[in-house]
């Protein structure tokens, strides 16, 4: 390949990634108000737990994990050992081990430091949108994935940080009676409902919902992890049964 062909090929690839980025941004945009609301709630919680503004800002920019932050804040305020805080945050975020394992094959061609970089921007919304655009059958396809991931991950990060910083700076001005956190739940529902496209997905959602409600009393939010595992297992079982039935016919 000569230099002209290589340049043209490289430019074409960049165009594909830019288009994928814009596509992802448009899909993620409706969820941004809810994400910002969750960030605001977390920012408020950090300041009201006794953190200084600078400590709260440092945590939100380095940790970037709402559930882990909310679980860790009362432990930090109670001056428990740092290893307890660390283990608690890890347990709360165990679902991201599952999420990352599902996404890893799509980025296996990248060097480790780039995978670590993208891992920082992984989020719940990513598992709602990325598999819809790039299902398992596209694992060997590389074009557009980096741009699509970035369009979701970067916009989600910006929305979260805007909300978190606002919550940190305005913690004393925003009453909890406003119920800001509920907006985040509505945003996630808006992402998940369109994904229920077949019986397997419906069964997975129903099982996960039942388990999450039944296990709500488990410590460290382990009920959420259990709901993710059992919901995915139920969906896979139904999908396998449907494929076997289809093969017989």
C-alpha cells in the first residue's frame, strides 16, 4: 500500500469513528439529565457527610462510580479503616466485572493501556446501549467501536461531573425534598425498556427485577449483583431454549 492509499484509508477510518461518536452521543443524550441528577445527589451526599469541597471534588474526578461513592461516604464519615472502604466499594461495583467481561472481546485488539483508559469510562448506560449497536456477532469488527464507546462514555462522564460539581457547590442550597435522585432512575428506565425486544430479554428483566426487590436487604448492595447474574442467566437459558426449538423446526 502506498502512502496515498494509507492516508486515504486512515482518513476514512477516522470518519467512521467520528460518525459512530455522533451516533452514540445522540443515543446517550436523553439520559444525560438523569445522569447529572445522580451526580448532583452524590455530590451533595459527599459534602453533607463532612467532606471539604476539595475532598469531594477529588473523589468525584478520580473514583467516578456513583454506587461505590454513596456506599463509601458513610464509612469514610465514620472513620472506618481504609481497607473496609476499599472492599466495600469493590463489592458494590462487582457488576462491572460482568460488564467489562462482556465488552472486552470487542476491544481485545487494543493495547492494555487503552483498555484501562476506556475501562474508566465504562458505566451502566454503556451496557444498555453498546450491545444494541454491536452485538456479540460483531466481535471481530473493529470499525466504529471506539468512536461509539467514546460518544457514550465521554458524554456520560461530562454529564456526571457537571451534576456532581453542582451538588458539591450547592449542597446547602438544594433540599432533599426535591427528589432529584429519582430522575436518574427514570433515565435508566428510558434506556432499558427499548432493549426488551424478545422473550429472552423480557424474562431477564423480570427475573432481575424480582431478585433485586427480594434481595434489597442484603449488605453492600449485593442484591444488585445477584440480580444482574440471575437475570443474565435466565435470559441466556431462554435464548438457548429458543434456538434449540428453532433448530428442531
